[in-house]
C-alpha cells in the first residue's frame, strides 16, 4: 500500500505509552511506500517539542522516517495548496484544518491511502474517495 501518514500516526508511532501506538506501528510497517510531505514533518516536530520530547529523540525519529528506503519526500506544489483551499471552501471548513486539507490534497493528487486517527479528516477523505486507514 502507498501510504501518506498524517502527523498523528507518526506521533503515536513515537509515543510508546499511547493507546493507539500498536496500531500506528502496524500501519507504518504494512506500507510498501511512505509518502511524507514537509507539512507532516513540520507538524511532527512542533507537536513533539510541545510534548517536551528532546531534540535528539526528535532528530532520530525524523531521520528514521525520512531515511526509510520506502519513503518518498513529497514537496507540496502550489496546485496542492490551491486544491486544499478550494476543498476547504467547498466544505466550509475551519481555518484550523488548512494543514489537514493540504495533506488530503496530496493524497488525492498522488492516489495515496491516507493513514489518520483524525475522525474529521477521515470523513472528509472518504467523501472524496480516498482510501483511509485504519478503517472506521
């Protein structure tokens, strides 16, 4: 499966005492290809710093994700941002969801499965025909 992991999947994969940790590990391990855009990496770093995770640990995990031979680093082209804004307008989405919509637009553009634990993003992705994991 070609997979675009939402930030929360990477966070749960890292935080071993979290309830969804095992599920996040299984999702990442099952992927044939991981498509990771900069927005996911930036959110991941920000969240981990907010949780007071050391920079050393964050650096190790970012390298682990980006240097995995299955990983493709996706750069957000302007068209992905325009599409995200268009979808937000169509859905009358909160401005707080802009990052989620950029991630969704990339999943659509590259025909990727979207891994997320975010129920709102999952619903919006499924409405647009994106395969989501874990299934609701």
